[in-house]
C-alpha cells in the first residue's frame, strides 16, 4: 500500500556561504577555503535532515506527520514489502521486511546568519525489519537545489546557487532506537555544484565532493575531498551551526 501525505512545512537548514575567484594568489586561496567551508555547512545540514527522514522510517507502521515549523510544501510516499519483495497493504511488525519512502519538498532554509530558498528530494529504503532485530539499514539517493543562498560574516557577504546529488550507503541504525542512538556505520556522499553569478570574475562554477562517515557517536566524520576534514554534531538543534573543523 502507498501512503501519500502532503502538508505545509519548513525544515530549518543549510548555511550556504562563499566566494570564488579564478585568479591565483592569496585572494584565490581564501575564496576556495571559504567555498570548502561553506560546502561543508551545506553537507552537514543536509545530512542532519537525511537522518531525520531515516528516523521516520525507524518508526515503521505509523509514520509521524511532516514538521510544521515554517513555510513550504512537503510530499511523502511510503510502500511496505515482505521478505519476498511483495508489496503489503500495510505495515506488519513481524512480516514487513523493508519500507520504501520517497520524499520531496520546497522550503525556506535558515541557520544562524544564513538564508536560502530551495528544494530537497530523497528516495530511501530501510531493510532488516522482519523478525527480531538488532539493527536496521538505510540506503538511498537524494538531490536538491539552493537558490539565492546568502551568508554574511567577518569574511564578507557571499551568494551562491547550489545543486546537490547524494548517495546514502549502508547507514546502520541500532535497535532499539533511543534519543541517544546514532548510526553505527555507513556513509553519505554528496556531490555539490556551486555557481557564483556576477562575481568579480563573472559567472564561476565550482564543485566539491563531501563524504560523511558514521561511527556510533554523535560526532560524524566529514571529509571534503581534496580539502579539510570536519566533524558534524548529530545532536545539533534546528537553526544552529552543526559542525566544527576536525581537531578543534
């Protein structure tokens, strides 16, 4: 059975900041460092939202309604399957083996001094539900856009458009699940394309790959490929800064 829910919502999210330059030298190095840091913010926030969506899958049969903490639109479709891959009319606590959930929404994002408009889509499948469980595993994909994202800090004011694609791979959650339960293992890899429009060097496009790895603690390791390493605090509240540079 497919359950489709549409409801107004907003997810407090991403902090998107940055500046780009093709010119060599210190200014270019600073711009690239800012871009890496800002992409890390996007990836960290999106991962927190990924985990919130996975938490809905952990519930099983009666999924909670989407949040109502802002403006926007939200759609969710859920399908249940038994161990043979046969679709079920409803969730069964014993025989349901997997749940497939497709989610998409249009939202206004805000975290600390950052604001943006955008969309996020996810296609998630959780397995390992049948019988007595000690863990559940989530795999899936996602995509998103962030338009007119802006941030102002001591390094100046910066504006980006960002486009993302993500792969959620073997993210294992312990069972039973508590408020202090964090993914035991698995990764979220996010490809982020950044466009700076009408910058000092005209229109500039950059890309970054970010890999977040879980280890059972609330501090997940986040590596920007070819750049810095960070740690994401999975317990971060909505609207707050979610990460720190590794080693700080």
